[in-house]
C-alpha cells in the first residue's frame, strides 16, 4: 500500500494542494466535475453564510491551554478554506468577536467550511492514489 501511495506522489500532491487553495479544484484536476461542483458549492455556501452572519475569524493566541487549543484550532480551520480565507483577510474583513447567537454560529460556519474542505482534500488524495474511484 505504501508503494502505491509513493508511486503517485507526483499526481496526488498537486491535486491535494489545488483542492486546498480552490475548493473542488483538486477534483476538477482529477476529472471529477460532479464532485468538484458539489464540494465547491458546499464550502463556498457555508463560508458565505458564515460571513453574512458576521462570524469572527480566528487568529492564533496563546494563553492557557484551552484558549490556545481553541484559537489555534479555529485558525487552522479558517486557513483550510484556502483562497476564500485569503481573499477575505486581504479585503479587510475583521469582524470582532461579538456576543450573540448569530455571530457565534457564523464563526462556527467559517471553521466548518474549512473542515469540509479538508474532507474534499482527503477525497482528492484517495482518488489520485487510486484508493477510490
């Protein structure tokens, strides 16, 4: 199994990298347009809903152990959105962490969109290595 994965490294690395930067991009590269569209739609829709709910983006913060885990974990979840995150930050979106149910759900939507994109990256990896059709 290791030999199979290593032999296709030239194929899976670009697919996974593209899947991270552009949600669904890795699947498009692997000629799976249906999956690409579904992943792109789900990740972008969830991310935009999070922005419309004025969710906060996490920044790394070290304090006590729980705060560190929450803020670094949230930051990694945000980064996993790829180009969506980088465009949002470069355009100046900086919603403060505000009290309220809607803002809190928006923050969770932004992180969950990144986690959905991670699932898309794993799927692109499995397709590129031949573990899945």
